[in-house]
C-alpha cells in the first residue's frame, strides 16, 4: 500500500491488474482504458467473477499449504524424538556390549596360548559385537536427517531453527559410535597387556617354583643315598669320594636354579611386568636365587655331618695300616711293661728281630700279670685277717669303737634291701 499514489488512479488500477495476474493467475481481461467513461458491465462482472474464483482458490491453497507445513513440522518433531530415543538406546546397549565383550575377551585369551595371532583374532571377533550397535546409531542418524528434511519442508522459523540441531544430533551419533568402538578397542588392548603381564609373571614364578621343587626332590634323594653310602662305607677315601660326588650334584642343582635368574631379570628390564605386587614377587625370586647356593650347601653339610661323625665302624684297613696299628700297640705295651717310654723303632722287615722284640714284650706282660696276681693275693689275705679280727661286718667284735653294721629295709632280708650304717659300739652292745 505504500506504493499506492492516490493522485494517480490509472497507475494504481494498472498495478492492481498486475498483482491479480501475478498472485491469482487471472489474466487481465480489461485494461485501464476500458475502465474510463462507462465500462462494459458484462466484461467487468466477468473479470470480477474470475477474480473472486481465483481468490477463493488462493485462500484454499494457502490454507492447505499451512496444514502441510504443520504436518511437516509435527512429523519433524516426531522423527527428532525417535532419533533421540534410538540414540540413547544405542548408547546404553553399547556400554553393555563393551563390558560383556571385554569380559568374554578376557576369559577367552586367558585360556589361550597367548600368541599375537590369537590376540588379534580374538580382538576382531570382539569388535564385531559392536556392529549391531553401529546399525542402531546409523538408524538414529537417519531419523535425524529425515527430521531435518521435514523441518526444511515446514519452512517456518521454529522449524528452521531445528535444522542445524538435527545435523548436530546426526553427527553426534557417529561420534558415539566411534567413542564406543574406541572404548572397546582400548579395553581389549589393556586386557591383552594385562594377560601378557600375567603370563610373564606366571612364567617366572612357575619356573622358579618348579625348579625349586624339582631340585628339592633330587637333593633329598642325593643326600639320602649319600648318607646310606657313608654308613656302608669301609674307608675314609670312599667317604671323601661320596662327599665330592654330592658336591658335584649340588653344583648342577645350583646351575639349574641360576638359569631362572636371567629370565626373571629380563622380565623386569623389559618391563613385561609393571604391577607393583608382581614386580616385588620377581625381585624376591631374584633375591632367593642369590642366597640359594649358600642355603643348599649348608643343608648338605648339616645332613652329612652326623653321618660322617658316626662313620668308620665298618672300615676295612689295608695290610700296611693294620701293621702300623699293631706296631703302635706294641710300642704302647712296651712302655707299660718297661715302666718308661719305650723306643719307637721303624717297622722292621727282619722277622727274627720282630719276633725277639715281641717275645720280650710278652715276657714283660707275663711278669706284670704274675706280680699283680701275687699282690692281689697278699692284699686279700691281709684284708681277710683284719675282718676276722675286727669283725667289721659281724655282730661281735674284740675291740671297742663304732662299727658298720648291715641294716635291712623293714620286713626284708634281701641283700638288695640292706645298707651299711655306722653305729656306736654302745648301741651295738645293747642289741647283743
């Protein structure tokens, strides 16, 4: 209306005819010149009727167009809410799939052989479990894109504001999909690292424990056999060989244990194990290996010491050793018989000289025996005389003084129940 010039009726009328033609698609049946003077009534009424019919059609079209816009907007809102719901559902289910797939993966690789090929195959299998979730995210993105198209078709301001929101939400579904897949991949990689660390720790600990147990069994057998052999041995040199062989066997056991140490040390150096508790376990194993030789050798010494101390009862001597023993005995006997330190001549090969020496020693021993026998008889005779005179063990005596008498336990007359008791002579006299 701002373009209407009230002073120019012809121009205004032409503008109206142009707008009617442009907006209502009614051709200009009359010109401005036809409206001057007395216009043809029939032509005017026809033109007006055409304009009215076109206006009614335009109004109905505009009403239908408004309804379509509302339908597009409502459909856009519905699709948008469906996209949100599907996206939330995919996120929740995806988290559960990540957890379940990780748990199953951990169990699967823990029961496997721990090879790289096995890890990769199991990882691909676990990642495939997210494929259905990826499909749900794709459905959600598709719903947001459909909502965007409906909002575009609606054409109003509110709907126009939802178009970038739909695009952002569709992009978010792809981000969620990538996030879950990365989360699962990271969890699987961590599980592989943990499994490798577990296997490295178990390899070292099992190697140490198995070696320790095997060495222990062998050591018990070695020491047990050595003790038996020592007890049955008949010579010191034989026992020395037994101990030597035991030490050689112990050296092999120590070498066997020493092979565990570089494996344990390499596990730490290469950081195959990072968990603090597992690291301390392996460090303790290395410390135990360092003190192992001293402990095992002390065990052997302690076990063999008693056997070696009691050994020798079955020893068999050589002729030279026996001859030396006899010779030493003859020197000691000669010293006793001669009542002074005897000479210790070298062992002679002269049989007559040896026989003469032994005969002399024998004569000395016979003389000692005879002297001792005569002395014993003399002492016995004198003792008997004194006992007879003094009646030391009788109930009669010839001299005054205290005496020893036998006293029996009450009611007993057995020699084993009596004891010598010193009593005054007066008490003994009263008893008599």
